[in-house]
C-alpha cells in the first residue's frame, strides 16, 4: 500500500507544480479568452485567479513533499486541488451561457471549451483523491495483519 501512496504523492506533487505554473501564466499572460470568461463577475481578475492557483498548487505540493502521512491532510490537499478548477469551470460555463443570451452584453464565446478543460483537470484530481482514500483505508485495515 505504501507504494500506491507514494505514487499518489508523486501525482499530488505534479498537480501542485502544474497549478503553480498555471497560476503564473494566469498572472503573466492574461489572454482575452481568460478575461472574457471571468470578466462578467466585475471583481474577478486574472491576477486573483492566478494567485488562487498558485496557493492551491503550493498546498498540494507541500502536503505531497512534506513527510505528512495523515489521511486528513491528503484529503484536504486533494479537495483544494479539485475545487479550484471546478469553481473556475463554473465561471466559464456561466460566461458561455451569457454569450448565448442576445440581450446580455458580456460573455465568452469559448467559455464552454474552457469549462470542459478545467473540469477534465478536476476529474483527474478527484480520481487521484479516490485512489488515495482507498489506499489509506486498506493500509489501516491491513496494518494490524
């Protein structure tokens, strides 16, 4: 079981580093598609989204790298790594819906593609989270055997 947990830690590290890189690109390279996908909120900027990705990635990578063997810490890190792209995909989905309504001035024509992309990232994190939970449960049951 520890081999599976080690693989999950590598996956969490990869997700964390990927989120940090993604956050930096949101901050440094705010594309028109990104701005139109979140611009309808009036308060959300690429800098805020980028910072949130960097924080989520730092949490994930820190829990993976530090010698923490707590299932709760691992679950919390996977929750953060899963929730961030889910919330962002909802913003893009709403932007796409606004685009489809002729009377609404804002929106994003490519919002649906961005929403699906971020949901795929979230599904991967959720799958790794589930593998981690199962491995922790099996390790707890087999530890005394």
